[in-house]
C-alpha cells in the first residue's frame, strides 16, 4: 500500500453523497439479513434474547459470513436457543455444553467466561442495555472511548477470567478498530433500518463509529475518505469524520455502501478512485 494516500477535501467528500447514498439503498434491504450474522438478532422475539444472541454473533463475526453463521447457530443451539434463560441460570456444570466448540481462536473456555460475565451483567444491571448505558455514561465522564470502558468494566465483573479471553472483546485504548463491537451497536442502535433493529437508545445513531474491517477500509482509501494506512482506532475516527460530512445523524449507514462496493462484481467505478490499492 502506498505510504502517502490522497485524501479528498471536505467539499470533495460531500460530492460523493449521491453515489454512496445510492449504494446504501441498494444494500440495506431485508434480503441482506439471511446472509449476515445480524440474522440472529432477528431470530428471536424478546429484546434481551436478541441483544444477547446478537452480541455473540457480532463477537464471532470474524471470517467468511457463511462460516460465522454456522458457528453462531451451533453455539446458540448449545444454549437451547434460549440465550437469556440459559445465561441467567448458567452454572459451571453447564460449561460442558460448550465442549468441542471452536471458531477461529474461540474455544470452550472463552465461551464459558463470556457467558459468566453476561450472567453477572444480567444479575447486577438487570439488562444488557443498562450495562451499556452505564459504560456510556462513564466514558463521557472520563472523556475516554466507550469501547475502552466497555472492555474494562466487562472483564472486571469476573476477575478470574483467563487473559486469553480478553482478546475477544476489543479495547480502543489498545489501538483496536473495535470493528465487531461497533458492528453490534450498528445492529442495536440504528433506527428505521430494514436490517438494523434499533433495540437500544442509550446513545444516538449520530455517535456510532464505522465498523472498520479490511474490506471497508480498502474501499474508503480508494475513494479518498481515509488517508491512514493502518486499520486502527485512529483510522476509525478519521473515516467516521469523513462520513459525518455525508450524514451527521447517521454516519454508520455508509458501512453498507462500502461493504457493497467491496463485494460488487464490477467494483468501484474508476471515476471515483483516487488511490489505486
């Protein structure tokens, strides 16, 4: 990748709005759901089940989407597809349900401790959203990134959690893009979407950061929306700032456009490319 990428001016970025809005409309449709891990939030009727199933789906959203869907389905089957009841009543002897489970670097021990932490959240806070809201308020008071507070307070609930499990929940203060956590919040926060469910309202969609993966970042750099060459927390901030110029009330919707451009057969039209990568 070139070290010096071109970055569009604010006025030039705004000129991309019709093109990117068209791609949002093309991709953000109900038929998107069945091929994406967000389907597990749509698979349940109760809000808490949706939030918990969605958290596992987003946390495991690593690699090919069809593989992720298969692994998440396997995991939820081990919970009898009753995530709230299973997590609330979980005991160490239930951990045998996770024996043999594997996805990427996720192992049974990780699923056990993630479940134990979520159980503590439900028992201590009453709901997953209430925990998120507490983290959000604390982040504002301390002027720190939300995902740094979430990571810190999440694992503080179960101090015996093995260190290996910490890597499965990102931390913005460790330079992570926090892609999977912001993917989860996109699902749970955005309103009036054919895909995202708008289940939580502790923060505004205007505050969402872009879920940055390698494919989204590649399209953003080609378009000149992102000049940073590393896919880290600073790149997330830079790209989200660019997308705020297009829609300050809902910048995360452009995740659909950048994703769609990445998988399109014809790719990004040459007239929009200012960085060849």
